[in-house]
C-alpha cells in the first residue's frame, strides 16, 4: 500500500521552508491554523508561490465557524480565489454548505469556474454533512481531485470506519485524504485500515521568540496564549510520518 501525498498545512512562510525540509509533497497554505485554517493573505500567497518547491493549495475560507456562507462571504471567497490564481498557486481548498448540511452545489460550481484549471481540494466541510456519500457525489461532479476529511469524527483515527467507506464509495473518482490528529504514531494504522491514498497534518511545534528583551504584561489576544512562542512546523514530525509509512 502506498501513500501518494503527504500534505502539510502551514500558516507562515517560515513553516513553508520547514515543511519542505521535512518531506512534504504538497502544502495547504492558510492563515490562523488555530481556528482550523482561514484564507492566507495576499503577501503570503505571493511569497509561497515564489519559494515553494512542491504544489501549494490556498485555503479559501473567509472566517471561522461553520460553512454556511453569506453572499458577502462568497464575494470575498471568489476574489481570494482569483488572487490565488494570479499569485501562481497550484490549487484551491474549498467547501460550502447549505443550511441542511448538503453541499452548496451552485457555489461549488462557481468556485470551480473561478479556479479555471487549478487543482481543487474539498475540505472538512464534509465532516459537517449528515449524508457524506451524497456530498461526495456532488464533489465528484464538480471536478475536485480530493476530499480532506476526518471521517466525520474528531480525528482521523476515530474516523477510520467512515474513511474506509468513503474510499470504497469513491473508487478512482476522487482521492480521500485523511486529516485531523494524524501523526507518526497512528498514520500507518490509519492508512492500512482505511485505504486512503493521501494524508494531511500540520506537524505543529513552537519556537521561542528571537526578541532579546520585551515587556510582557500585555497580551495580543487571549491571555492563555504565549505571544513569545512562535507556532511553526516541526520538520522532524513530518519526516517521522514519512518514516512510519515506509513500513507499509
């Protein structure tokens, strides 16, 4: 059994270089990974396209929360998708739902047209769908290459039974990519038992601030977040996942 891609999600340019160093074969480019990943800014898209040695797909998600988007949200998403294409990125990571948890097919078609030749990943919006197989039918119809999913569970390991059903259902039509909680300790079991052909992880770590002195009484956000611990990808975590997969 082989895994075609190790996708690493990142939200800063430092992590792009670290993810590639660890062996990532594709990048999901985001902002705000702590919120599940939002659209990266224009500067990050441009610089990622300039420095990436592997394909880069931009997350198109304008806010945190659910995937029921307003007309203004959708206007923002189409504009961001256009800029990702102009920046020279390889693909988009997209998803939108109706209020009954079905895929918003009309908007998916609109985003697909905007992509105009870019690759498409349908993201974990599918994990909020009550009927994931019906969602897969629509996703396949609109030329998505893959679906990122935890198998509708909190993490991909717990979602193995649903991941296996999705792989069987989709056949060769679309790849199923397991994501959420994937690490070196569980990746081989997830792949072996589900049959997924791609895996997705962040390899999260932090590094200390390089500031030599500072006032630290104020907080830039929540008081329980250390402003002087910088979130970055740990290349050794990516490499460890790749090593674990060699046993398959």
